[in-house]
């Protein structure tokens, strides 16, 4: 069996899909006539948008910049899609802000509009993720060694603030299967002080369903 190459996209994209689907559900069940319910759904939406903006920035600053040097022009269509995403984020944020000043049935109308726009966006974004996992990942394999890809990924990780990294870790652990988690924790254990690693283990356990965590413990 051929040795598995270093994957830049599939792991983090599992977390992103989980986050986006969770937000879709939050928007679906929100009662916009009830302020706590509406606030909770809109907070979920804002958190998702903020992390997607951060993720896109990491790709553009580290991955796209590196690939542009070795395969000029290849990333143009991917960056265009990122630009289109920014327009949707602005639209969703504008509507979210309007909810606070709206009254009566208008609140529910805005909620429905946010739900429709967000879910249309999710459909397009999932296609973007698939393209990155296959077209862009292949271009990276064609132009970089696994050691170079690992260095790019390490630079991204080092640029993330600890509190934001904690958010990503929780999302990742919540979206991984047992084998994914065993592999992730094995890599982290080798690169962290023991006390930091134990904190990561605690976050992962809290985000992972009990039946999956039991399998992780067995396989470790």
C-alpha cells in the first residue's frame, strides 16, 4: 500500500463542516420572537463567520502564497471564491444587526431570510471545501514534500492565539472518528509539554461522545 501523503485539508474541513451544520441547525430552530433564542442563534452564526474568515486568511497567507511561487495562477479561482464568501458574510451580519431593532413579525421574517441565505451559502461552501481537498491538495502534493507541508501547517498553528486554537481543537475533536483522534493525540503528545497535552486531552474528552472516547482510550 502506498504511503499516505500529508493532508492539509481533510482534518480541518471535518471540523468546519461540523461547525457549519451545527449553526444551520441553530438557525433552523431559533425563535426570533424570543430574545435569548434569537441571540443564541445569531451568536452561533457570528462565531462560524469569524472562524471561517480566520481559516480563509490562514489559507491565503500561508498556503496560497507558497503555492503561487511554485504554480503561478493555480490558486486564482480559490481566492475568488473567498472573495465571494466575504460578500455573504457582510450580508448576513447586516441582517443579524437588523434583528435587534426589528419588532413583531419582522423579526421572524429576518430570521427566515438569514436561514435561507446561510443555507444557500453552505451549499456553495461545501463544494469549495471539496475542491480544496482534491484539486488544491493534489497541487500541493505535486509541488511540495510532506516535510514542507508540515512546516506550512506548523507556521499556521503558531500564528493562532491560544484561545482560538482551543476553539478549533474542540471542533476538531467533536468531528473526528476514533482513529482520527488517536492519530491527532499521538502527534500532539510528541510536540507538547505534558501539562499542556493533558489540557488538550481534557478538551477533547469534553467534546467527544462517550462511546467514541471509550474507543480512543482502548486504542491508545
